């Protein structure tokens, strides 16, 4: 029987940007002509948001935010290194990267052999980093070889299908030349200190953006675009929770040491209409975080999709899978860190759960 480790991190794209660019999403939102001027005025913002924005549009606060995020990323990497996984299953979302109009699966397991990726040449999701310098000062043609685990991907797909979860699977990429950023950034950030990432991965896509995955191409929009016809919804939080539980059962019966990784930030400002898309729904994040650290994980399964969308927490469906897995195995959260922000788009959480045998 395989041992299982559960961890969660953020893949916030602008974490890899320079300090000047880290608040780029908020700057773009402030240019939306349909947001009332009084909402854009820092004098009317929450005090913490005004402090982060400062007199240099978040540039000074970016250094502090990056340092806070690094605490969790390095702690999770330490846990992975101590666990020495044979395979790392990463739950992540696809934001109109690999999946376009011709196919949008609710769930898809990538049973790949390996990835040769050029992060700064293949950025596609939102173009946030396209042509911009990165925090490592790596040139555009920098290439990484990321190992994958086809056998484990096939094993996981077969196990879930046997349990009644009709997941898709793939042996090669469809539209994206590299690796969608939810998975790629997870690897790059867990290797922030550039020591190498030797653990083979299995990307496990969840259609988190659902109603906005094609119509909005999985990213931000202007308020004037709110009338676009929605796409079909994403799978529900409960379904993702149950999928995570089934994944845990398959991993536990496998011959491998399996790390299960949730890759996403929590509430995203650009998805929260009630805050004029200027800041995330921090209160909703706190409620779920408190339940997680109290190990009251069943609370998560009762969250509705409409609640999740109202809070701009769509990408958290990746975390719902992780929480479902840990609930199934009876594993407590033994360490976590929450980095709240008003200016840098989203709450960032890192977490480590007990090892299951």
C-alpha cells in the first residue's frame, strides 16, 4: 500500500514577476471605465489596501508579499523532500490553455512521459508574463525538463473510472506547447531556489472556470462584458471533494509514495463582482481556512457552486479535491500559512497534512 502526503500551494502568476509588475492585475482593473470613480479612489479603500498600494502602486509592498509567500512554498518543498514521493499528482485548472472550444473536460488526467518547457516563451493563460522580466532574470529561451509519470497517470485514471468517476485522460497535450501555468508554476515555485525538481508529476486538470472558461477565455474581463453568454458550469465543490476522496483511495492502494498537491490561490479579485473586482473576498477565505485548520473538513463539502463563484473562489476547486482526499484518509492539517492581500489579487495559502499509510 502506498503512502500519501497532502499539500497545497498557490500558483499566482505574478509571483514570478518583478516587484513593479506584481500588482498588474489591479492596475488593469483600475483602468476599467465602468467601475465608479469613487470605488477606484484609494481614499475610499480599506486601510490595509491603501497601505499596500502606497505611493508606488504596490511596488514596495510586493517585496513583502513575495517574502511571505516564500515561507509557505519553502516549507512545502521541505515536506516533499522529506517524503521523497515517487509521483506528485497536481490538481490544477486550465485557463483556455490546453483546452479550447473543441474540448472542455470536467476532469482530465495527463498521463505524460515528460515535459520540455520554456516558461517565459510559452506563457499563454493570460499573457501576464509575456515579454516581461521574471524574478529569476532567466532569459526567454530558458528550458526546464520536468519528469512525468505515465504509468501512474494511467493507474489513477483506471482506478477512478472503476470507482465511477468518468475522468478523461490524455497521452499528449492538445493546444498548449508546454504545461498550463497551474501545473508549471507549482513546479517552478516549489523550486524557487533552483535546486531542481526531481519528482515525476501527473497533472490532474479540473475545469474550475466553468461558466467563464470559453466565453472569457479563463481570465479577467471588463464590467461591460458581463452580458456574455455563460458556458456550462464547472463541477460542484462536492463533486471535487468526492473526486479527491476517490483519488486518495486509489493512491493508498497504489505501489507508490504519492504526494497530492492543490495548486491555486483562493479568492481572486478579478472574479469578485461585489468588490468591483478590486479586491478578493477575504472573509469567505477566512471561513474556509478556519475550518481547514480546525480539521472540520466536512464543512467544505457543503459549499455550493454559487457561493464559490460569488466569492471568486473558482480555482479553489483544486483545494476541494485535496480537502476531500485528506478527509477520506482522516489526515489533519499539521501546518499552514495564510497570506492575505487586497492589492495582489488573491489570498495565498500553503498547507501540509499528516502522512497517510
